C-alpha cells in the first residue's frame, strides 16, 4: 500500500487555515484599512476643524492666532452672522417640508401600484437625474428660471404671467426673476434633492403590511382615517430618513446659492468665502461646526424615531 500524497503546503494555504481558525482576525484585517482612513482623514479633519474654531483671527495682519479663545464663537452671535444661520435653517426646513409633500404621492404610487416594468420605469425616472452632472443641472436651471427663460415664456404663453409676477413680488422670497430670488433657490434645492426623499419613502411604504390596511377598512375606517392612523405612522421612519438627506444637504450646500438667487449668504457660502478669499479660517471653522451640531441633534431624534430602519 503506497503512502498518501498530500499537496505541498503553501503560504496561502497556511493563511487560509489561520483565518479559518480565527475568523475575527480576518475581520479585523479587512476593517482596519477603511477604519484607519475614516479615523485619520474624516475624524482627523473634523478634529482639526474643531480645534481651529477656538483660534482667533487678526483682521489687521490677516494672521490666525493659535490661542484658545471663545471670541470666534461670540462673533457668530452678531446680527449679520445670525441672519446667515437663520436663513440657512429656514431654507433647509422649507426644502425638507416641500420635498416630503411632493415625494410622498410619488413614493406611495410606486410602492402600491407600480408593478413589473412600471416599477423599473419609476426607478429609472427617479435615478436618471442623479446620473447627470450636479453643476450642469444647476446652470440649466439658471437658464430655465431666468427672466428670458422658458418659465417666463410659458407663463406669458398661457397668460399666467400675473401669477409669476405675484410670486416674484412677495416680500423676502421674491426678486427681479426666479433665477435671482430665494424662490428660485428653493425650487432648485427641491429638484436636486427630491430623489433622496423619494427612495427612502418608497422603501418604508413597501414595508407597510397590506393586511393592516385591509383590517382598517374592515373595521369601518375611511381611506383618510386609514392614511392618518395606519399608513403615515408606519411610513414615518422613511419620511424622516429622507429628511436627513434633504435637510443636511441643504444646510451645507454652497454652489446652488451662488448660482441661483441673490447675493445673500448661506452657511456653506460663508465657509467657502471666509476660508478662501478672506482667509479667516477660525470663523469659517466656527460656521462649519453649526451644521454638525444641528445634524447630531437631528440624527439623535431620527434614530429614536426608527428612521435608520428605512435606509
């Protein structure tokens, strides 16, 4: 009887055996590079940002003074800076609310009525705008909303230009044209971020059991009562999940307000201008901390509401 012949032991086979006996070792090796990247690049930059927000800036010499002080945060309480923070918050809230109102019927139809090929058409329609360049979409809207743009032409052709003029005459939100008003900024924000609201909503509505809707109807509830007492409460995590995207993206965006709207500043624009042309990095860092704190509080409330289950 000839002896058994075993294959030669290689380094790869030895490593395979070690990883098989110690699966946590393999998991640790796989997670270490991305965690290091996250810790050094992302968390490290946030830490540097936080540290620099406690420095001060000498307006005379244009130099950053690396000494711990709270004067930079005190500057955020000035009327000009408070108006920037309040303006950004109101815009983010308005965009989030409008996106939720627009997205819910679309998401509900896709979850309950779109089947087979039509569901694929729905996903294509929602995702298609995300495939095009962000800047291209914004500049296209600048032309669309301009005084000589297609919106003005369509309003004139349908004899509804009085409605457009009435909207532009509104205090605080109006302007010479849609492309140079808060209303135009609001419209572009809603268009750009709408897919991020629709998809989590659609996923949450699909999770609502049809049996609960039928039981509500069997117990005598009207369609409106079923919506307010069954559908909406169960789909609310998806609404909150979508609002995380729209709210946070609006808070930090600085490109849309620069291209669409008047010269009024938002938090993103303030950070861009302060650390760029002005060189006031401490104040830019202090401004950047504001959205971080707001989103930390918002994410805490969203987590308690179960919004992360709909992501």
